[in-house]
C-alpha cells in the first residue's frame, strides 16, 4: 500500500444522509442517477473532492475532502436540489431528508482505508450483493479501471493501494459493522487511541520513507489529532476535554495544546476554533494566544 496524500488543511470526512423517516427516496435508478448528476455539479461548484460514494435506497454515504471549506454549502445545495427533484416526481411538500447531513472527520490515512471499505461494503452488509464490485451505485468499479466519472478523485484512492487486487482484498477483508468513532472537542472523529496504535502496527506507513504532502518547510510531518490528544494526556495527566480555562493552570495547558495542534497537527486557526476548548476565543485572538504560549515555552 502506498502513502496517502492527506493534510488537515483539506480535512476528509465520512458523510451520510437518510430519507425522512427511512423513506426510500433513492429507490429508482432515475433517482440515483439524478443524485450523481447533482453530486458532480455541486462538487465542482463548491470545489470539494468526492473520494468514494455509495447510494442505497434510503440513504447515501460519501467520503469527501473539504478542500475549499465549503462542505456545508455543498450539502445544502445537493440535498436541497435533490429534494426539489423528489417533490416534483412524487408530489408533497414535506421533508425529504431526515434532519441535515451527518459528517465525521476521518483522523488519518489508516482510518481512511477502513472508511473506504465500510462505504463500499454497504450493499454487502445489506445483503443486496455478495460482491461489492457488482453494486452499480457505488464508486467501487471505478478505481483502477478505464471507466471515468468526473465527480470522483480516483487518483487519491488509487494512491492508497498498489493495485486493484490490493484494494479488493482489503475491502473484502474489512467488512466491519461499525466505524471506530470517538468524541472529541471538535466533535466526533473516526479514530481513537487504541485503534490508532493498531493502525500504526498494521499499516506502518513511514517505515520505508515518507511522501506525505503534509510536509512542512522544516521537514516536520503533520500528525493525527488523536495521537496528539493521546500524548498530551500522558504527558500532562489531563484530558484536553476537561481543561478548566477559568484557572491559570488551565490557560497554560490550553496554550500548550494550541501549540501542539498548530505545529504538530498542522491545523489552521479556523480549524482550531472548532474545538470546544477554543470556541469562546475570538478568531483574531488565536494568533496572539499562540505567540504568547510560544514565548512562555521559549523562556524555559
């Protein structure tokens, strides 16, 4: 398997949306094809990348790279336009989708592999087919093939595997029922401490040299957020989620975590602002907070 080109400036998410009350809003081939057309149009318009997809009768799964920061706009357009199509075809004025879309950040390339397998194996778990490659309404048959569909960034996924057989063997061997998800201050993340360690043992991406695009000018590589949290808890004996920022010690620890998220995790201030620990900090103040924290560290 090859090195994935993942950086946190283009965060990758697993996203899904379900028909209202479980209704089969994508039951017909016409409906599924319409969703794919809208997917392609709006992905290009909002400049997001679709890495993988699977459309079932009553829900869809996407793996999406939020390169432009317009993921929310993308789903608003996609679901809104499909809802209009559905109402014209079937009548009615009520809801088409069950709530808004749900998205979960994928921690790093090891987890991305697992999520790809999870998405492509949807029809197998639903007992629609025994072979995930036979399902027409997923991206499974596009990788390592001459078939083209503009909406899919095939090269991204193909770079994760050496060849088509490796992809097939991995997907067939990773038919899990649930994704490994943990709760963090940034929301839910597909990853976790124990799973992270096992993933390193299994995939050991860096033993033969690294080709990550997330490389900094000083040759420091961006690290998974779960790893940063894990090591922070071990070093300071406190869960970052439980830091009390109304105390001097809590503010000191928040500054240390800020340095780690920015320098080791490669996160932007906008992304850091999404963490609950920093949600009450004004965006324009994060730069000063970071500078102050660095100065305190350098005085030691």
